[in-house]
């Protein structure tokens, strides 16, 4: 034990010291809010009404910078650099040294912003279509990106020695955009507390990480045991109070139009006090008009009817049209810049934006910033591609409201966080609707291979005359389209030689426009068989992804036995059908069991090797007897034996009786 203690002292003595920043002001002894009509209670805060500027804006951009940007190694670096054996720990060890000697304080002190030009970035964001911009004020690493009154470890005192929030705010307002801030501080007390650990193995086993150095407690927190990634389990009284005053300082100094807290309402009444303060202060800033948006991800008990804030979904969308405005936040890569990552293509983000706007939501999009404050060439190309689409089609997005249905087609989300993989597999049958000024916009999420768009919701109905189409126009600089309408669909033929690569927008003018067929079904061919193709499947769960690349045309990456895929069938005549499944399975991944369920009938299968994920085989699994009508067909994994993965290309039902 004496030897270990001596090693600890030697480690502390030889650690890479960082000069301490000047001390911050003491945190006031109690929480105080601005005067106004809002009180820190749910009942009082329910009087909040989302402002129209947010409902009209639709698209915002997000700037994320901090000491975690310096390694350019992706997300959660500050936590995992202190988790022995994690990728971040190994990266830190190789590039900066052992965390007992060179820790997060050293990253903070060494971080610079040599190429940070917020006005240039804002011009790129505005050209790409942004109507508002938000900046990361702090993450879970107990670091503030402004001249924080109540916290010494901030971007003015240490590292870049620049007021990032202030510079972003000025650039945003010069560009004529709305400005917002995001805070992720509340869980820092536990999330960042991995810095108190030590290696369990290796040459420095038992040597405390630098988070144990009392000189740096203002950054690393005093000693405690909670290392949960969520909100602290039993924080000391001073921590919620400090959180409140640091956030109040942020709001009062920069007067943002939008505030975002990463999670629910932190710390009960203390969290509600920040809401009340912000709403009262914002009302005073605007001469008696409440113009603020406060985004959170969850309400008490998961009840989104509370209505005192604007709901935010991380990397996900709603299942249907939201009764109140809401927001998705996502990123084209990782939240923090990661060298070598592949970015989402602009056409995928546009498809997601269309789905969100059709459901009464906004999209907040992060373009990861390099450690020096710049963006790379791939990100600039993405912004140019997005901007070109928005310039041609923005009237179908900005200032619009949902139609009577959000859309039609096979690819529809089950709703919730982390379900954006759906938007890699959109087809020309997937259409989303928005309205503005009497016009209806049909946003077709992928160009049709045959040059023909079929909008089932705008078919000519049987009965009272509705859906009386006057004219159509394809947005952008394209020749006129031809169209026809019957009881099945409004059929639009695109101009000869149309070469669009992403979503396209058809502007519809007419009278009494009402959805006739909002549902989509697999229908039988002339000989009575039904083909359920991978591109048309409804995906339930986060792991399966539609792949169309080279020889691949399948639902792959299907890693979780709880996930399944489904097609709605329209059975025109009863009968017995043979069930045939076409799939791929690389050698070594075979053996997964699954069921094909059609109504109350089911047949079982087990995967065999096809040699690769781009080679297919077809297995006939058995027969099902189906009556006429609407039937759901699903492929569901069986957990025993353990589900591995298949690449599902299609399920076919062939009539045999």
C-alpha cells in the first residue's frame, strides 16, 4: 500500500500541469427567476405557445465545438478517454499520453481555433437553407463555451480564449437568422466522473487518473462514486443550483431565441425554474410577446401532452402528424468531428426533412466542425447540394403546414428516437405532403425509374366530386409535365430525359383536395402472385437497413431479433399460396431461424450460406391459406437459435390452389 501511495504521489508530481484559470464568481445561495406570468410549475408553464417563427423556419443548423473536438475522434471522448481499453482511451494513450499524466485539462488547454470564421460558416449555412442556427454552449464535460460568470473552465479563460457563443450569436444575427443555444451540462456530475478511476491492468495499474488531482476539482468535480451516463442519481444540493445559475447566465447574456436541454427537465423544481425564468425574460426582451422556443426530449412520465416546451427527437421522427410543433436533431456524421467518417448524402437528409415537415416538425442539422473551427471539403459539398435543392424546392418546405395526411407509401416510421435509417431506402412510391397558400406539394422521396409518379392519395374518388385538379408543376427549371387522373391514382409523367437524383416536388393546384387512398398495399399481378420486395418493406426497429448497392437489393444489417419487416397485402381472391423467400447470407453467418407470418398463418425458415451478402438463394418454406381482404405479411426472427443476420431480398406468395 505504501508503494502504491508513493507511485500516486510521483504520478501527480510529474503530471502535465495546466495553469489554473482565474476563479469564477460564487454561485448565489438560492434559485431566482425573472418576474413575469410564468411560475416554476407544470400548470403555469402549460400556458406556453410555440411562436410562429419556429413553425415557419423548418430548417436550422447546429455548431458543435469544445475540447472534445481536438482529437477529431468522434463522440463522448471526455468520458471514454478515462475508460480503460475503450477506443478513445487507446487513441488518447497513443496521441496524448496516459490519462494519469495528460488528461482532459490538457486537451482543454491545448485546444485552438486557428481557422474559425463564423461569418463565413454562417454564409454557407444560410445558402444551404438555414433559417435558424444554434450553438453548443456546453456538453457533458463541464466546460462552458462563453465567458461564464460562475465557472472558471471556459473558452475565454482556457484554450482558444474566445467567446464562442458570443461570436456565433453576432454572426447569426448579422446573417438575419434566429439564434439558439444548447446545454448538456446537467448530467456532467456523473457522466464525466470516469476521470476519478485508474487502470486495472498494465504498467500504471492503480495509478489515479488526473481527475483525482484536487487542484482541478472545478473541472473534474470533487470525489464521488456516481459514474452513470444519465442524470446524477443523488447529486449534492449545490450541483442543481450551479447548473441553474450557469444556464441563467447564458440566457441573460446572449438572449437566444431558442434553448435546448439534452434530455428531460433536469432537477425537478430547479429545472422548471429555468423554464419560467427564460419565458419571463424572453417576454420582457420582446416587449410583452413570448418569442422563445425551449426544446427537450422528454417530459415527466413520458407525457408529451404537458405542452410547456417543444419536443425534440434525437436522430428520429414521429410516426404521424404531431399535434404540436416539434423538432428532430441529427447530424451528417458524428456529433463531434471524426476523421474518415462517411457523411449522409444530401438526398437522404432532404427525404428526412420532407417527412419531418409533413408531420409538423423542424429539422436541426449538425455539420461537424474540425478542431480548428473549419469544415472539410466533403461537408462543403454537402451544404452546396442541400442548398441547390432548397433553392429549387424551398417553397414546399418553408412556411408550410401539414395536409390532412402526412404521406403515402411503404416506408413509414414507427416513431421515436434513433430511427432515421429508414431514409436510406425511400422509393418513388414514398410521397410526403405539405400545404401553403392554397397549394398542395407532393414531395416524391426518390425519382421513379420509369419516369412516372403515381399519387394514390389524389385519385379521382367515387361519389361526390373532390380532388379536382387544375394544374401541376414540377418545381425547379423543368419543362411542363403531363398528367392524368383515374380511380387508382393521379399519374404524373416527368419530362423526357429527367435526370433528378434526389427527391422531387410536384406542386398541385385544384379544388377540394382530399386524400382518397392514404394507405399503400402490395397488390397481385395478372397471374395472382404477390411480390413483397425489400424496397417496399416497412421496417420495424433500428437495426435493419435497406441496401441497394451493386448486386445488393435487400434489407441487411439485421442484427436484432426484436426487429422485423412487414408489408400490407391486398388479397383479391382467397386461396392457398406457396411462400418463397429470397435472401443472401455470407459464409459463417448461416443458421438463423425466422417465421413468415401472413395474417393468422405462419411458416418457418432457417438461413443457409449463399457465399456472400451479394449472392442470393430462394427457399420455398411452405404454404399458407388466405382469405380475400387486407392482410399483413411479416418476416420475424426467432431468438432461439440466436439470430445472426440475413439480407432479405423478397418474399413471394404464389397461388397453388
